[in-house]
C-alpha cells in the first residue's frame, strides 16, 4: 500500500479531484441532452452515469490497481468484484439519476473507501450546486465549480453536526421514496420541518448541522450511502440499523443492498430515542 493510501486526507483530496472531473462530464452531458434507459431493476441510467463512472474507475485503478471497486453501473453489467476482508472502493457515479433527468440540482457523485466494513474516506460532489463534501480525518465542505479547481485547504470549512433540539428538529427524507415507514417514524418525533432531497446530500445536511435525522426504510444500495455516511461520521454523526448497530458495508452476499437505517446528526439523540422506544 502506498503512502497515499494510508493518508486519509490525501485520499479525500484525490476523491474530490475525481468527483470534480466526473461532475464536469455530467454537466456537459446535461447541456447537450442526456439519453436514458431503464435498467432491469427499474431504475434509470443515462450516458452521464456511464461517462462519470468511466472517469472515476480509471482514476481509482491508477491509484490502487489491486483494490476491488464496487461501482453501480459496473455491477449492473455483471462486473461485481470479489470482496474479501480488505479495503475496497464504492462508487456511485451519478446518485440521483431521476433528479438529474428531471432537471433538478440535487444529484451527486459519490466515491468512498471502505475499511473493516465502515466508510473511512469519502467525497460527495453536487456539480449543479458547486458543492463538495469530503471526509478524511475530519469532514469538510467547499465550493468548486464543475471543470474548475479545488480551493486551497485553508479555505475548506470543517463540518460539525449539531445537538438535536428538543423541539423543532429538522428531518431530511428521500424525494422519490417517502414511504409509509418513514412517515410513521417521523410522526413520532418532534419534527418542525421535513426537507425532501435526492441523493446522498441528505447525509451532508446532517453533517453540516442543517438537519437532524434522516430515516430510510426503503431500498438503497451501499454505493448510494457510503460516501455520505463517511462525511456524516467524520462530522460526528452516526448511521444505525434498526437494531442500533452502525451500518456495515461489504455485504456481497446481499449484492451490496442496505437494510433500513436511520442517520442521526446527534448520537446522543439516537440513544435517547432508542431508550424511549421510539426506534
């Protein structure tokens, strides 16, 4: 393993660079008009997904030729790698393809490194918003336009979760999958506002201290959540399954499908609600 692969902050910067490059390609496709089709799992894919993934995979292979890469479109085409107990990369080249195709701005590029079943390093880039979120030894955010460069590290803003207020908490939820379980869960909290949002940006709102809880009972895949989970964990938050254990990555036997989870900005709030029997 090279020095760069042992330095989480250096890796976070590399992930951010690759996400910026992929984001620029996505925006070029958007400007010229994306061509889309429906995959066998009924989710959409377009040429922006494929181009962005090609850019990211090329960069990751160059960085770490022996690391397995679990990427959404690669897996969809039958290219799922063998995962052992070692580290591996998780990639969603365009998280929120529906939002992208509908002309919204809440889609993202997600790149993560998994170690010991947990997200250790991540980058979430929202190219239409020019917002980058990264997780290395800590979590940061900065403004970076597609096709532009990254600002110097001194201009990165460190992210910290906030204590969950007793009243007027803010929840984030999937724009496309606001299901009955999510509504039931949120109905048992003192939530002032529910912000509908696509892609892994939901984790980033919690990491930035702008929201408090993100419940997800509908289906997700590991590449959907790993990078945002990394950012939230480094900012001080937690992502827990329904038993109260941290979310685990590398579930190859389940084809990398997640179970239900609840992301909390404030871990003490998660503990209080579990103790009270709310979740």
